[in-house]
C-alpha cells in the first residue's frame, strides 16, 4: 500500500509544476521557470506487447566482483533511435535481473564507432538523469593481428579482429594470418570461426579473399563455405579460362594418368584464382602454369596466387 508521504512527495509537483524550477537551485542546477506544463498519464504500462530484442545477452560471473549482464549489439551504421533502445535494454535488464548491466556495441567503421561511444542522456540539458555510454569495439581499438602465431594464441579474437577491420587496408594480412593459424586447429574449433568470419565480412571485397584462403589454406576443411568456393572456382574455370585450358584439361583427364589429370586441374585452379583477382597473366606465365605436372609445385603456386601482387610472383623461383 502506498504511504501518504510517498504520495505527498510527488503530488506536490503536480499541484505546482513550477516548484521544480525553484527546487533545482538547491540541487546544483538552475532550471528556468517553465512556460507551459502538461500533466501526462503516469501509467507507463504498454497495452500492446512491443517486441524488443538485444542481439546477444550473456550473464557473466567473475571471481572478485560477482555476476553481471553483458548485452552485445552489432551496429552497422548510425541510427538516431538506437540510444533510446539501448537505454531501454539496460534499464529493463537491470530491473528484471537486479544485476549490473554492461552494453557492448560492435562496429565495422570509424564513423559509426565514434557515434556509438558518445554519451547520450535522456534528460534535458544539465539534467542527464539516465546516460547511455556503451563500450564500443571497432576498427579504432581492435588489434591488427597479422602474425599467425599471435592469431593462433587467440583464434576467436583474431576472427573478431578480421570482422571489425573488414573495410581496412590491413584486412588481407589479418585474414591470411587467421587462415594460417586455423590450419592446425581442431575442426570443432575451426568450423564456427570460418563461418563467423565469412558472415562478418558480408558483401565486402575482403569476403572473396577469405573464400579463396579457405579453399587454399584450409583445403582439408569440409564445410559449405569451402565447398561453395571450390564449386565457384570450377565454374570460373569453365567461364573465364575455358578457351585456354578447358579443352586441354579435358584431354589430359581422358588421356593421361589420374595424377596428371589432377595436376592439370590444379593448374586451372591457379589460373582461376589469378583471373578472379584481376591479375594480368602473360602467355609465358600461362604456359608455365599449364605445362607444370608437379602437384607440389602447383599447390605452392596456388597459395601464392591468393596474395601475390603479380602473376609473375606466383611462379618466381618455382
């Protein structure tokens, strides 16, 4: 039952809305006398259910500070309504679970990160009341992991680094370090990270590089992504280099031993990767790749083709 003091302490402001202006001076702020005051309904219950979902919610516990909640939001661009939603999430979670609540926003570009980490208050100027200032992870503060050993030490962090740097110039080196580090990882660890990274890169140009790295560096790995890449490589061989190598490959497969046929297909894969990356392939380089029948050399060339600056670099030094 609501007590009389409780009612008195707030109803007096209904009686004289200008009272708040006068009281504010004792609170260290100076709020001008309102020129208009409107009493609004005090029932904040939502008659129609409103679906509100945080992207990820975790209850974390620490040895020295006890449990807390972590809400994680992925933010692709600036959105003026988001701070209000974040305030709702944190306040609701705090009320429901009675646990300290932290908010982490993950971004992929500097502008969105700068926007997301700015404090936003729901109150009028000088009266912040409730301020939302999430932690922000993005290209401005996530590590640039280009050393395979460093990536191997924390594969999940390396994957997040790749995702948050998807549009950065260093993303190629980051992805190469990650794919190299994943070679030695057990399948149950590598599989979700391969897929997370692919999803995180979305339609950015870096996704094509990642798909090629998966097909080359992680050729042992069987997943829908790897199989999709290999299928696309075969399709591109038919579409882009069929006039140069298709008839020859078919003839080799029919007339030569199985190992020779595999070598020709490997040569076609090298040419397909170079074509996909838009590198110019001279007739001399094309002839050298097409005439090579050593699977080990072709495998090495295929790896080089993913990151080489020119086609000549691929076959340099055999």
